């Protein structure tokens, strides 16, 4: 295959643009490859594990994730609790502001504004979240005393009325959401406070680990789309490791492999663990997920739609 010059043309589609990336070079080739792997996952009926970190829900990707779930492009979600609490915040009407990376953070703190990169979240949003979640926890407690994280989030999703919500779409499509670090955020803090008054209220993370292990098998084809790193990425690929490895894997991250971190670990490194099979279809894209993932996924969606597979 030869390098070909990329040129703009009037009316160019995402599919045409990403298709041309395979001739461009560097990360463009990996992005095009990632889209091809996503298409193969769907065509070959693989169980798709979609993982992402909370900062992606802070951004406008939240509605895209919900749409992907609605379209049947993800069978299992693994994420961090910050994204789920922010999904709830947005679902009850909170709006996050676009700011600057170079903001005066001391001044923002005095104004009650919390910065995530160049996005701002008002402290008041967390107060409103507390007012919303506490009555829900009481309802869940009256229903039963012991919950897995995935069952708890499904119940909350059924209570939401926002179609752009990840929890809303996952609950209605029966897509489990696993959150192994459920205490690592405001939601976890409110669980702790609630448990002080209701000691018999238990959120069982270990039982949920069993559920994600049993949601697939050695015989079933498995695909992983890991956006960012962290515990969400590892929890999914640990599940594939214990079930024979994934046939397909797409990693998108800003981290580099030389750090030795889970965030920077490539799909090739995963082969050494058996998390990804030796002969698997893989791609690792280095870049900001807020633009690499929409390009790759929209290209895949357009191809699948043309073939009547959506």
C-alpha cells in the first residue's frame, strides 16, 4: 500500500475521510484500522465491552455513548463512578461550562467552580446531585438491602427520563454497567453516609465481579473498545483474560507505552497476558478520544448502516 495525498472535496463524508486515513500515515492509519476492527466486532457477533473514564462523560461524548448503546454497539459497559454521577447530573438538567486549560484555579475555587481540563462543573451541581440521589437510595433500600453495583445502576437508569443518558439507555437495552471503584467519587461518599444510618445496606462489588466474569465465556467471541485507561479498561480485559482472551481490541488513549501504566498499555502488550488473543484484530490509537473515537465509530456506523446491520 502506498502513501496517498489527502485532499478536501466539497461534501466529503466521515466515511470517505476516515477511509482515506489508511493511506495518510502515522496515527491516521491506526484510527482507520480501529474503525475496521469495530466493524468486524459487530459483523462477527462479538460481545463488545465498551470502557471509558469519567472525564469523557464530563465532555459531550456522554450523549454519543448513550446513542451507541441504543444502537446495539455495546453489550457491556465498564466505567468509573465519576462518569455515572455526572451522567445523572446531566440527566436531571445540570449544564457544564466550557472554560480554559489556563484558568486561575484559585479564583475558580473561590467561585465554587471545579475544573476538568477546559470544562467547568459548579459545586452546586454536586449539591443538587445529593438532593436527588438520597431519596433514590432510600427507595432502593426499601426494595432490598443488598445490591450489586450493576443492579443498582440499572434501577437508577430506569428512574431517569433523559434519552441522552448512558444509564437510561443501558437500563432499557439491558446492557449491564460495571463500576468496580464505586466509592471513588461523590456517589461513593453518599453511599457511605447512607450506610451509617442503614448498616444493613450493602453494595456488593465482589458479587458484581462474578457477574462480569459470567456474562461471557471461552466460546463466545469478545471485543474490547477501551477509551482511556484506568480501572475501567483493566476490569474489562481481566474478564476477557479469564475467558480465553478477546478476538478484537481497540485502545484509544493519550498515555504512552513507555510509562508501564495500564492507560498506556497497548493491544500488543495485552497479548503477553492473554487478555487479547495472539491472532486477534487490534488497533491502538494515540490521541484525544473526544475526536478520535467519534471519527472511528461514525465511520463504522455508516458502513454497518449501509449493509443493513444497524
